C-alpha cells in the first residue's frame, strides 16, 4: 500500500530542491563558452554607419567565393564575404522584381504588356542593381580608407609625444591608441590587444592589419616603431616627419579630387548656358 502523504512530501521536497537549484544556477554568472569568446576577440570593430548581419550566412559561402569579393575593402568595413554576397543578391532581387510589380500595376489599370518586356527589363535592372551595390561597397571603403589615413596622422603625432615623454615603444603605441575615440583607434587598439594576447610584437600586428585592410600608412607606423624597439633608435622626429608628409599627401589628394569634381561640373554648366541662350533667342527666331 502506497503511503501517499510520504510520497507527496518527497515529491514536494524534490520540486522545492529543484527550484532552489535552478534559482542558484541562474543567479551565478555562467562560464563563457571558449569558441564564441575567441570569435568575439577576432571580430574587428565596424566603422560608423555600417550595420552587421547577425544571421548565419554560411550558406552563402559558395556564392561569395564565386563573386570574388573585394576582401581588403570588406575587411576595412568590417563585413564578411557572405554579407557582401547577400547585399548583391538582395539588390539583384529587388531589381528583378520591381519591373514585374510595375507590370502588374499597369495590367490592373487595363494596359497589357508582353511578358518579355518586364522579364527583359528585370534582368537588366537586376544586373544594374548588383553593380550599384558593388560600387557602393567600393565607395564606402574608399571613404573609410581616407578617414583611416587622416586618423593615422593624429596617431603618429600622439606616438611621437609618448616617445618624447620617455615611454617605451610598446607603451607609446598602446597609450597613444587609448587617447582618442572612434572606430579607427578602436581598430588599432584591437590589433595591439591581439598582439599582446598572442605574444606578438605590436609593429608586426600593425603591419599585418595594414596589409589586411589595404592601408600601407599604418604599416609605416609599424616599420618605424620596429626600428625603435629593436635598435633603440630615437624615432619621434621620424614620426612627426611622416605625419607631416602624410598630411601633405592627403591635401594633394583632396585638391586633385576637388579639381576632378569641378571638371565634371563644367558640362552641366555649359548645357545650362546653351539652354538659357535658346530661351533668349527663341522669341527672335519665331518672328523671322
């Protein structure tokens, strides 16, 4: 014969014990998983204005390899080849569907179009949309690269100041990177942190980052600081000279870009003059 009061007491005690165990387990901080922690360490910070995709995009690995993405530009923007492939596919899909939707609206209004018209326009618009998405990535990377170069000028001056204050080369690199905010300095701090964790020299890590994102000026910082760390050379004047030359190079590039934009504006200006002349001459021409 079952002793029901005893069974109920045992079951209730087990339930209370399980509840206390679950409360204590949820209250204590869990040990972080090693795999996701390492992936977070290796994940570079993203520049302002770029949004990451949190979904699993492993299924786009094959199309990403086939599309031959600009790896340096994507590394600079903090995007993966799978995200690049997804942006191109979505842009092409929008371009492919838009003419079909427009044809459906026209057909609802009572105007029939051959199927070949929206199909042909959709294919052409899909290719154009994918090309525009590709050029958008390139233009974003170019803007980010120019911003990176401007930040390196400041970083060179800060490292020179740290060296002048009798700091060591490694300490100078780390303290100079910790002074300023922004995604560029966060990227440099991440590289220096990885060098410290992996027991690498910081200048080698900076040169590796410069090669990865296509900014050779950051590699120059690593090369200059390597001579200071290995040979004990006083390089603060070299850093200041490199910062001045980089600023002059940036100024020259900005002037060349401004002249190119001004040259492209000459064509609309000339067309506007011809239009105004046509408006002025039209009354006289009609009287003849």
